[in-house]
C-alpha cells in the first residue's frame, strides 16, 4: 500500500474522527441507553399499577370513554392517539395537538373515564428521550440530518482507521497497560477491531432507517410523493385525503372490535387522522406478543386501517407476516438489526455492551488526539495553536464526561422535578441540555485532567446514589423492587450502580494521576 | 479503560501521523482544504444520489422496489466517494471525478422512462 494513501487516510481519520467524535459519542451513549428505553420509561413513569388485563368489553368501553373525552377537549386536533392499558401501564393515555400545535397528553381511568391528576403521572419522556437524542439530538429534521452526516463520518472513520492500522490482526492481541499513550492506542485498536462488524452494521443500518429522508432523489424522480411511493411499496390503497367536510365518526369501539378480530390479537393503540372529517382514517395497532421476535427478525404486530366515517376496511397488515417484496424486506431486516426488536434480552445486552464499546472507541480516539499534542507541540495553527488545543481538550471533556453526567442527571431530574409542573417532560429535557451545556465552561475553567475527574466523579456519585434518591423521593427501594420481581425498575438502578463503580474507579485513577504528576498536563 | 498517563513513552507516530492536510499538502492553504471537504460532502452526495437515480430506472423490479433497491447501496457510494476525495492529490481532479460521473448518470436517468406512477 502506498504510504501517501495511508498518510491521507490517517489525516482524515484524525480530523474527521475529532470533529464528528464529539457528536458521535453522544449518539453512541444515548443509543446504548435507548436499547433499554422501555425499562427506563418504566422507571421514570408512575408506579406500575397492578391492573388485571382488560376484557374485550372493557377495552371497548375504555375506547368509548376516550372518544367522549377527546370530542370534548380535542375536537380540532389533526390527530388523536389512544393507548390502551397494558404492559405495566394502568391508565388510558390520550394524545392530541392543541390550537398552537403543542402535543397534549391526558390520562384517564380506563374503567370510569375519570381524568387522572397530573401529579399521579410524573409525566416524562422517559427512555424515549435517549432515543430521540440518539437519532435527532432533540432538534427535529435538522438533527436527523446532522446525525446522518455524523454516521457517514463514522463509516469513513472506521474504514480509514482500518487502512491506517497496519498490523490489525497482531495488534488485536496486544495490550500494554499503564504505558500512557501506547495503552490508549492499544485500547482504541482493541475496541475498534473487536466490535468492527457491529459498528459497521449499526452505522449503515442507521442510515437505512431514514433512507427516504437522506436519499429522496429516486423517490422524487419516480413518484408523485412519498405517500404514493409507500402505497406502491406496501401494495396497499392510499390514505383517504382530508375532505374539509365534517362527518360524524362511527363509534370507535365498534371499529376496535372489528379491528381486533381482523388482527386476531388485542389492540395496543389507536390513531385517528383528521377526526371529525369525512376523510378520517382510523388505524388500530396490535399488541406485541411475548414470543414475537424469537423466531423472526422482522417483528410485525399488525395494523388494521378503516375509514372513520364509513367503517370501510382500507388495509390490513397481518401480524407476523412480512410486507412487500425483496427490497422492502431487505430494508426491514436492516431496520430490525438496528432496533434489535428480536432475540429478547440477551440480544439487547449484546447491543448495549457493543454500543458502549463503540463509545469507548470514540472516547479513546479523542483522548489520543490531545495526548499526542500535549507532547509534541507542532504549531499546526500558528500562534493560536495552544489555545485551539486547549479548546479541543475542553470539548473532549464536555463531549465525553459532560454528556455522561447529563445522562445520569436526567434520571435525577426525573425524580426531583415536582410532578404537578406544567410541561414537565419538556422541563426534564431542557435541564438535561443545561447540565450538558454547563460541562463546557467547567472544562474550560479547570485544568484538563481535573475537569475530567471532577465531571466523571460527579457522574459516578449520581450513578451510585440513584437507588438512594429513588427511595427518598418515591419510597420504593431497590431490594423491594427485586423482591417483587420488577426487573425493569431494579435493572435500571443496578446498571446505574455498576456504571457508577466503573466511573468512580476511572475518576479516582485520573485524580491520583493528577496528584502524582503535579499537574504536568495543565495547559494554560 | 486505562488511566491517563502523562506519558514517559516516546511519541509513537505510527498512526494519526501528521496534521498536514491530505494529498501531501505541505502548507496547503485552507482554501484548498475547504474545497476538498466541500467536494467530499456535496460532490459525494450528488454522486450517490445520481447513482440511485440511474439504478432505480435500470433495475428490472417493480417500481417502488427498484427505487428502494437503488437507494440502499447509495450510502456505500457516498462513503467511498468521501474516502476517495481525501486520497487524491489534486483537488480539481476530486471535483471533476465526482461531478462528471454524477452528471452523466443523472442525464442518462432522465432519458430513461420514469418507473413509477406520474
């Protein structure tokens, strides 16, 4: 291989890795947490109510009560969402948009239709916050594009990393601990080579999830719009258009009963588009079964669609059956690989660990960048070199330690914010970003090594004491959750404690290093 | 993860060797570097998009299936284009090498009939 080629790939790997590594670390850490979004949502939400499963008649009655409530409060919303109780959720959850386009949520008692007070709900985005951070940084379409660009940069960094790595096989068995930069490079290489197939898969499948956003050229050139394309792809009739003519809705509970019969399983939620319009569309989504995803990659729990005004059946996605042709199946398998909806908990754990190793890969790469420049002061930015290197160090701290701190702080914020707060879920997310944002000035004001261990140490403290704050604020204790077999709640705290121990060890090592070395790493 | 070591080891520069821009650029001005980055991001994207346009009209599949099958590999083309953009010495050649085939593929795709409904 020509040295020139390796040289340019090394440059690309270094600088591309640095600039996008800051973002990619956040994407990896929130994506890893997002693997367990349901367990985190369970932990963050209200205490699980021990409600018996609703009978078919009770579900119909619940939907009737939900419709009555929505007709009174949300007549002009462009959509209604009705989630039936189940899977640890005791309430009937209604969603709609108000006059200014803000998403609104109400909880009802499923048997009486009485609205449940907000204080009983601890309204929170829960684990979905991490999923939304992961794919759009909570920044809408712009965030989706930014994450997409970073994902392309990740693939470029992975391939250029393999190119610059001359002795890829031999070095995989090499680890020289406590040898400074050498050890960081060994760790970086081992993390990268060990999980290379996973990182390539997760990056490419991540792009494929949003292929119609990222690469719409072929769709736009051959179809009138995305709706027509999707109809052709799924071989189903089009969605009814909004008519602008008011038409009464058929009783939703009747459509629910028909939908459940057609699906052959219980419904999980209903979505109405353009309620009250002659073109209203009702979609009834099936509830996933425990055995879904054990035998197949692409899990489909079924959708039955009806015209809301006439009850005409529009289409049916049968549960367990693949849709469309080979290309669609290929895309769906890649999406399934990304979302790990198959294989149950063993696979989720494998993804969680692989994702964290990916985060370690990025963090060690960022640290290596700065370690090299501390020792070899090349004036790559002329007179500004020292201050630019200092800024890069601080950004490394905020991008790695700062986001870790913000993630665990999010769990604390969830427990400390008053449950009656208006827009509580939005407040949680704003405070998450506030913690992350504050980590940068802190990193700029402190010497680098000190900033590293202070932020990691605080994150460790918050992780280790998470069971404590939960016990104080909710009265629920880790041991009690374990005793009653609530694996989701206990699991969140056990993982937090395990990660806390790891971070505490790391922070302690860094602190010791700082003391021993009399702060030789300070760059002012 | 290992501890930070302020490092008594010599700087081993087997990897990540030099902060110099790609293409053996000894003191290349930033303008050339920015042009290369723009070529990689924009030119690479246009090449990938054009490849999906052409492939969608060539694949012997049902219309929507052909569109999807043509779009899925375009991300690999994008990644390959970015790598190539940093491996070539001459920035002008990078722009030409990305835009000429992109334009050619887009033109041929336009001459072929649309596969989907109008």
